[in-house]
């Protein structure tokens, strides 16, 4: 068993107020029972990160306190074990999930640990800590040299997958969970709305699961990326009506399933209008305004299934295998890399889609 | 084999323009291959009937022509067979479904015949008749002494079920399909919004399928009927906040499933807010305005499943067994009976909920 | 919060060798992190108990050591908490499940914790304890005054359910899991083979979930009990051919689903022959010889689904609600009660079906 | 619309007694309502064909009469329409399914038309013809220049798929239905037992649906073909224990799903022993002896799902798309072609696996 020297202090990028980021030197945390300490190697920036920095998740109480260490798409190396840990050894290369369930509520026991009934009960302010963790959202995250994790949030990385690619396990997993909930019709037509990193992952996953025609709806350079990564048809919604075009491409019947990854307020409406009778729509995105319109009579008449998809439960192993086999071409999703010190710059570039940025990875 | 004397002409209640009903004497139709002629015994008035009479379904092209014979919730007796009919004999007591699939499209072959891909292709105006029928909507219905039906739309009535009760097979079946699509959690909490005949049927079906706590949301005399028919809890939405109350009744977790049978524009929103994480909402109703709001982030965060439910495929046998066993107390749903001549009066009473009317049955 | 005086020593019924039972005074165990100490109130004897006593589970390494405290269908009261326990308080009345998952393997994370991939890894003989527990099988059980349990194996008992009835939560849960896996067709025909406590529970559960005709196959006094508890049809397999009879009762079509709870070597064969095309057979029983015949061509031609059903994951809350509502009439399943000292006598009576014994409960 | 000259007489290969084949000149059949006449272009020989010739299906009453025209895996061209046919025109290139449902029974209405409850009711011997067809088994088949078919059994062939490849639509569809019933775990391990044409199709389908490791179990030249067509691992069961090897290849956990396509009497037993806890086994093959052993306790303990898979309902469109995309490499499955006159020779070569024969196609 390898041994690692663990320093007392570490560098961490902290959020100290909305729109205030600061590098800090903080104590290296210690793993409790069932936890391990990891040396963080790569953290991918997620679309939710700039939103949280700007205060866009105040309704969700994210971040819960200051200074807060964000970062939830990460990979690293196990360097120390807490009591009772038997499924990992120091030296293991691992990718993390953002959620760990409480393990005791009805949803966790049934496998739905990203919708744990004890979500958010973190023991702060006199409440009970019921054991759920949402790393980087209401629990300390990966924007630092080290962090501790419950082992049930970790997955070993295949040898041929780099830390940088593995840090997108959570991102591609969010896509994959939605894809699984909507279902992919082998030989059918799948639509993905929104060619960000989640949408592009969803697109590659639909192809890997046997869809015959994967259609991406978007615009600009990200739509070009979709074409490069293998989308069968790309629809620029600024140039043509995507609903009309999808119906044309499917002989008037509509797509078998639609993965809504854009977060645009009118996308759920369009998704329901381009999907076939008995088709499925996965709501993988979130919206800046909670109240979104759907065509309720169409949903009824056409027996459409709309399913919310929360994070990435139970799919990390599959995503890592898809990275390993190349079914998801992870390297092509990464456009920029920065050291932890440059996190603010990295976020700014990512958020404003500068330099053709798609997935931006931090190496603490 | 019984034989029946079939007259040349019959009485029929026809719609001759929006809001214009007229009794007429018309030829008794002849059954084609695979069809039978039925003597109509009972026709239940559905919420869609007054709406169609007033022109509220012009967007759906209902009725497709004038004079049109409406009526789709019906029971009767087989009195003559078309060519090749081997599954029925004259004398059989039968209840009808409103839909018959084309039998050849992808959806029909998979069993989803109420969302037939050839819906509405009726051979009129130079188009092809692809074989789907929607009796009483775009194909001749039951508001007459006789009508012809494809045998695949018919089900034999158990001996202990009356024609009047059996005429509600379609109505209770619409409820049942939604209940099946949402799923009933044995030992769980089910909510039904809207105590009309469909909602009351859904309520009794939830109980029959093992729900431990069935909550009805509504108001007035129909809510009283829900209580009488066995709802565990009745919430008057004019007197208390139904979302808050359902959360209280479930320890803050929410209902396992919600059957939206009200058609009120704000019900889908409320349904999503009162259902638990991973819960289901069935959209069984239709809405006077197609564009309806849902809480999209809640749908995503809580992984809620919303499913459109179209009519009553594949459940008639089950509904008839529930009528027979008393699991659905059909007699208690019927409040008034009228002869065909009084159809306009019956509709008026039904539509305006006069005299505590719930289900109004016509006996042609 | 109530406090309880915990003694140092307790009485326990131990297995010291095959067919050797001995009362012993042993230390009261101490709850570790995430565990609670329970005062055992009731333990129901399961069909597996005499089999284990006689050495019939040597292939499974049950018991794993001597002296061993068996007993896995139990209820009791929480009397002390281990570190970090926040979901229970002393005084809580609880019913237990036999299995707790490791919480980290692929199956546990997906909710299938009774088929945990770390099953049996108990830390003995130099191996790793991976955290799964099978109380009363390879981990200390309930045949004693006290035992410790992980809280995720516990469920609060509704006020109107007695400890004795609640001790059958595991038994009725084993039935319920099988019933859920096979599925109950509302308005359909369900067959249960084997009117022991599991089969009788399955029968009542099928009725509670909407089956219109529940058929029990068995013989003798237990078959009489089935009739008393509400079976629609009872078939004595010594007097008539059950396959032929089920086909007659279903118009030649066969039952919608069959719950095989008998463990008779020829029951799976018969089950496949009496179930309809597309029907389901749940294998809830185990067999004294692992190699059992099925009619493979019939399985293929009729597209039959056979599903193994292991223990009672995720159904305890539902079973307790059914006990509370009376949907499962627990009191009628209990025929005898004994103090712990008389365990050997109780097992002997239970095993040999003396005195009309069905469910025999021990009160330590 | 193209018109075709239809002769009065045609050549047909007939079975006149067990093991007696004879070319005959017979009338060209006429399409009834809802039927079309097809000029047969290609008929693929199925493993069931020699078995039927030798009398191996006497238990199933196949063939039902003499002389009988067999042949059920076929493609051809529509040349004449019966009354009411609107979904095809003369000239259409089509591939056929062996089964057409009655369209009226409970199973057909739910989409399970290969397990039609009116199977075999063909109107012979004074019984009723209820409308189900099993072409080439109990209804006239494709070993002739022409045959009539109900249109719901037909699918249009994509332009880039040849008649010869399209004739395997039924064969690859049988595999696909089993694959869908068992389910393919994306990123998982799938095992196929039996590298015949069905097994090889299943193998390619598992890969197309996202399996990361597809293991073929067989021997000889067919196992070599599996390697050539992309099996990730090939296990020669004469050289090593396939159960042991599959467990090794999966870290002791077992395969996610097993497609049993071999028909060997010990394959179901092995399949259950090499599949993981909660895994699935599809019984796609049939057996020369109906009574087959399974490890019932393993099925119970490991919660294994065994599913019979009957023919190819609802998958032809998907299979044709997979032929078109190359996901199933149809050309590589075809090893020999013969004219109708050489049918006996073709069957002999196919049955005895001479000349590396795999799929042998007849061109009438």
C-alpha cells in the first residue's frame, strides 16, 4: 500500500460573497469513518458554477456559508483512509459524484440517492446532519488541493482515461441519467436541445445506445462541435424552425425522445411539440424562471412522458467505460486548462464562451 | 343464436351546427367486415360532449361534418354481424371503447391504439381511410338506436352489471389508464384532483389498487360525493391550500402520485408541488388553453414524472370486472336518466351540475 | 427522550451445533456507529429456521459459527443509540428487516440491497467486513433479549399494530417483494402456490393490489386457513389437477401471475403451465435440491417471465401499513406464542404443523 | 403506380410428408381484404426449417396439412393489392414477419401479437379462423414464387439493403426481441450462447445498444465468425468452462445479461450461473426436450430474471435500420445462395454446417 505525505495546510479557491473569489490557505480536512482524503487532480467547471458565484441559486441556499469551497466535477487520487474504509486503498485513481445519499431514507434505499429525502440536512444551525452530501453545493467541494469524500461517491478510473477526462464523469453522468430516464429507441430518432457539455455528452450517449438518427438543436460554435462529434443532423434554431424540421426528418411522426439540455424557457414547449405520440422528454436542464409552459393538451392527446432528471445516480461506472472505449470522446470536450490560481479567469472564459471554450478544467 | 329484426330507419340525436341539436330519422347503418350492429341501450354523457356541442373542439376538427351523431360512452346489444365476425354473436351484451386502432401503425402494433399514428385519417375529402375510429368524435357515435362498431372496440358485460353502469366503461377506463400510467403505490398516498366522474372513478381505482390514503381535491357537492364513495381525505381548495395540506398529510414528503382530472389551468402546477421526489403526475384532463405552466426546476430537482394519458386503451376488461366486484360503485355515480328525446335537456342539466348531477345516462 | 436501563448480560437462545439448542447468558451487545440497541419483544419463526437448525443450509455457510443466535423476523423497542444515530430515539417501537446492504456496491446503490454484491463478507477469518448484514443468518439475530441493528434495517410500527404482528413484517415483506416483482394484474387472476405464512400473506397482498380472483393451491388445514382469509378459490392438489383447474377457471387462458411459495420440486413446472401467455412466475420459495425443471419451450412459446425474489427489500413500510389497515390480517396468521425458553418446543410444533400451527411467535 | 402481370400458376417447394420435399406447380394465391400479393425474392433458411421437415414439431401441429409450403424468413416485392389496402403500393420492396396477430385478443391489443391468444385457430377442421397467421408454420409460407400477406406483417426495405439481407429481418428480429426483453446494460457485459445466425445477430445488437463487453460462447467455425463480426471475447466451451470464464471476465460478479440462443439442454443452467445478481436471461432458443433444469435456489438467491422470448414482435423497423446502418452486418451472415429447385440441397448443407454455412438464402 502506497503512503502519501499529507500537509497540514492546502490552497483552496473560496467564494467569500457573491462574485467574490479568493485563494486561501486552509487546513487539509481529515477523513471521518467511511471517508477518504483525496488529492484533487482535475476539476471541470460546470454551468452551475458561474450561476452560483453570481447568486443565482440563493433560492436553493447555495452556497450555505462563506467562505465556501465550490467544485463538484472532479477526479483525483486517494491519499488517506478514514476508519472502516475497505473498498479503496491509497493510490487509487478516482472520479467523484456530487451526491452521496443518506442511505436510510425511502428514496436512498430504492436507489434514488440524488433525490434523497434528507437532502440539505447538514447539521448546521442546530439541525441534524442526516448524512446526505452534495459536494460543492452545500458541502465542501473540490476547488482545492485536497478534499474528503464518502467512498460511495467514488469510482475507480480505467487506466486509459486521464484525470482531466475523468473529471467530466459527473457531467457526462448527468446527461446519461437523463438519457436513461427518457430511454433511447434503438434504430430511432433522438433529439438533444442544447450543445453544451451535457448536451454533447447526451448526443454521444444516444448514439452509443443505438439511436439511428441523433439531431442536435443549437447555434454557433457549439453546434459546430456537435457536428464534429458525430451528430447526424444539426439544426440552427436561429435559421429554421426546429419543430418543423424534426417533423420533416421523421416523416411527420416526431422524434422518439428529446433530451432538453438547453435551459431556454421555450425549449420544453418545443420538445413536447417535436416528440412523437408516446414519446419522452427528459428535463435535464434548469431554468432561470421556475414557471415554464408546456402544451398540456398535446401532452394528453399524444400521451407524452416528461421526466425530470436529477444529477447522476448510478451511472458513473458506465460513463467511465464509455470514456475508456471512446464512445464518449472526452478529450474533444476539453478546450482549456488552468491552474487553481486562475479559477476566476477560467470561469469568465467559460461563462462567456470565449475562445471556443466548451469544457474548462482546473488542475489544483 | 338469437336473431333480431333490424328496422330500416332509426331515431338519432344529431348535431347540425354548433349548439344545434335535432332528432332525426336516419337509416340504420350496416356492419362491414369485422363489424357488428348494436342496439344502443345506454349512453353516458361525458364532459367533452357539451364542449363539442359548443364548438370547443374546433381545433381538433370535431365534429368533422353535419349532421353528426355524437356519443361515445355507451353499452348495448349485438344484433347483427358483418362478414368474418367470429368473436361475438347476436344477443351479446357489450360495452364500447371510443377508440379502435388502425392495427397497422407502429403505435397500434405496440398496443398504444388510442394514440394511433393514423388518427383522424377517415377517408373523407379525398384522403385515405386508414382504419382508426374515434366513435362519437370524428366517426358516427351512439346517440341513436343503433350503430356499427368494429369488434375490437367491444367487451362483453358481466351478468351482474347493468347497461347503464356498463356505459361508463369508457369513462372509468379513461381514469384507469391514467391511474396505471402514474402507478399506484401500495400502502402509499394518492391524490386525485377533480371529483367529476373520471376523478371519482380514479379515486375508487386507487383504493382498489392498494393505496392507503386517497385524497380528493375539489369543492361543493361533488367533493361530498367523493367522501361518500370512500375518499380518505377531502380537501376543499376554496377553504385551504391543497399543496400545503397534502404535504402535511404526508409528513412533508408529498403524495406518491397525483391524478389530475380537473382541467383547471393551475392544477398541473399544484400537482407537481404536492407530489414527492420521484413521484408521478398523470395529466388525464384537457385544458381550455393549451399552454399550461409547470414548475420546471421542481420537476428537475425532484425528478418528477409527468405523463399524458389518452383515453382508455387496454383497460375495459379490468374496469368491467371492477364494476362487477363493486370495487367501482357504478350505480352511485349515476344521478339521472333520460330518453334520447331529452338529450338537450340532459346535457344542460349535466353541464350546469343541476340537481346534484354527476353522471347522466341516456337510454335511446 | 426516554432512557432505559441496559443490563450487562442477557438471555439468548443459541445454536451450538446442528440440532443443538441451548439457552445461554451472554453479554448485551453495544451499538456501534449508525446502530441502535433493541429490546426484542417478538420473534416469529420462519420456515428457514428449522432448516438451518438441522444443517440444511450448510451450502450457504449458515450458521457461520457456534454458538450462534438465530432469529430474523422480529420487532422490539429501541433502547440505546450508537454514535451518529439521528433517525431513531429510545422508546421507538420498531420492526426489523433481515438484510442491510453494504451501501456501496453497485446493487445496493441501485436499491437491490438483499442481493448486495458484498453479501457474506463479514470480516471473519481474515476477510474484510464490507458492511452487509444478514441478521439471524450469518450475523447475530433476535433470539435473545437484546440485539443491535443498523438503523436502515428498522421501521417504526404504527400505533395500532402489535409487536407480535409487526414481527411478521419480514415474512409478509418476503411475500410482498415477490408479488411486486411478478406484478398483480388489476381485475385479473393471481395464483399462490403454498398456503404457509408467506403464501397466505401473498394471497392477501394480491387482493389488496386489485386482483379479482386469487387462487390458492395447497392442502389440509393451511388451505382451510386460506379460505378463511379470503382466497376466492382453493385448490387441493391432492384432489384435483391444479393446472387443469386454473385453466378452467380462466377460460383456458391461464392465470395472469403465479407466486410460487411452496418449495415443492414440481411447483415451478406447474406454475409455468398454468400461467397465461406473457404471464409472470415469482420464485419466492427455495428448494431442497437446487436443480429444478421448467418447461423451457413453453417458457419460450408463451413468453413467460420467471423472476427470483430475494427477501424483502424496500417494502417494509408498505407491509406495516397493510397490517395497520387490516389489508393483511396479521392476527389471524399467529396461532401460538411461547417464551424464549420454549424455543425448541415452538420450533418442533411449527415444523410439524402441530395444533394447526401457522405462525409461531417467541416473546423473549 | 407500377402494375405487374400476375401468372395463374407458380412454382412452389412443398413438404408432402416428413422428409419429403417436392417442387410443384400450384395456383398463385389471391390477396383478400387487407392483404397483398408478393413476388418472393429471397427466403432465408431458419434452424426450425429442417426440424419441421424431419417431424420435430409434431407436438405443435406444424405442418398442419400436406402438401405444405414452408418458409418464413423472406423478402419480396408487392405486386397486387387486396381490397382496402392503403399502406402499400405495387412495387414496394418489403420484408416480412412470420406472425400477424388476430388484432382482437387481449394480447394482440396490448402489442404481444406473437403470443396471440388465438394462435393456431385457422378455420380448418370446422374451427374458427380467428385471424392470427404464422406464415410458413401453420399458414402458407414463402418457399414459392408468390404468396399473400396481411399488410401488418410487412415492412418497407431501406434502399441500401438488398433482398437477401432483408430476408433475415425475421431472424435478426427474433434475436432483437430477446435482447430487448433481457435488456442491454450500457457499458456492461453481455453474453450470447450459441453463435448461429440468431446468436450472431444478438451479439451485434448488444454491441449496437451499448454493451461494453460482448462474450460469445460456442465452438468451431461459427465461433470464429463471431470473432470476425466483433465479439469482444469468444469462449470455446469444449476447451474451457464458460461459467468460470465469464465470472473471471467480470471480476467475479457475472454478466449483466445472457442471451440463450443455443438450444443446448444445459445452457439455461449455465446461463443462470454466469449471470450477476439481478441479471437477466433471455430464452430465445427452443429445446428438443421441453423439460430443462434451472438452478432454482440460485434464481431465488440472486434474483435472476428469466424471460421467454417468442419470435419478433415490433422490432422489424429497428432491425431494418440496423441492416441499413451496418450495425448488423447482414452480408457477412450469408454464406450460400440457391435457387428454389435446390432447396433440399440447401437445407442439407445448412443443417450439417457444410462449407462453413451460416445463413443460406433461397431465391425463388
